[in-house]
């Protein structure tokens, strides 16, 4: 298949220590899945493993995983002046986001803003047998879901494009947003 050949060429470039755009990291291994849309268009989902990538314990503590954050800062940018097509790197609502009476974007936009890169980890599981702790977690999840729903009630294709306005509408501050 042609898509497999294209994918192999891209993977060869990413695995080459001399010309990989991910330098100093290169692809050590990968998992791919080729899928076809309804009209036959092929696309590839892929998970990449980088050689020399940091191997740090996954924690949710402030300032944890500094080597991983450094790697992310090297490989990704939020500077739209460096992107050739910045509009494809952000979500803009279209008519399909709100069709059939939907009030929320199916992609979850607007996304929680942050002024810094963070690694977000899932909440730890509730300790077994501790009903008080479990109830606290249920209440916290319920409050977070309510806040999320309230934030999305005010969103529409024309709103929430400017970060300060997003903060004002969501009653969040940059520090409280994650």
C-alpha cells in the first residue's frame, strides 16, 4: 500500500541520527495502525518510543519530571510565528461542533489554559475500605464536572479565543486552571 511506503519513509527520517527533526532524540520503536475513513481515505495512528528519552517516575507533584518537561520544551512550541500553518494547530469551532442541538464541543474545547507546560496525571485511585475518602473524591469529581459544564455553557464559535476573557468567563486564574 502506498500509505505504508510513505509512512516507512517518514519513520526512516525520524530514526536517522543525522537528519531527524527530533534531534537529539530519534525513534527507537513504534506501533502503528492504518485506518480508513468512510470514503476510503487512509490515515495512520502511531505511538513513538524515543531513544534517550527521560525515564522519570510519573508523579503529579509540582516541579516533578523536570527532564521530561525539558524534552517537551525542546520538541514542541507554542510560538505561532514559528509555525507554517498555525491555524491547523489550534481548535476553532465549526458548525459540526454544535449540530443537532449540541451545547458542548465534542472535542472538549475550550481547553483549560495554562501559562506553562505541565504534565497532568490522573487522580490516584481511592483507598479501598475508606468510605470518607471515597466520598470526598466523588464530591470533588462532581464539583470539577460542574465547573467544566459551566465553563462550556458560555462557549460558542465567537467566544473564548482570548485567554484573559476565558479566565474571566470561567472564574479561573492561570494558576487554578489545571
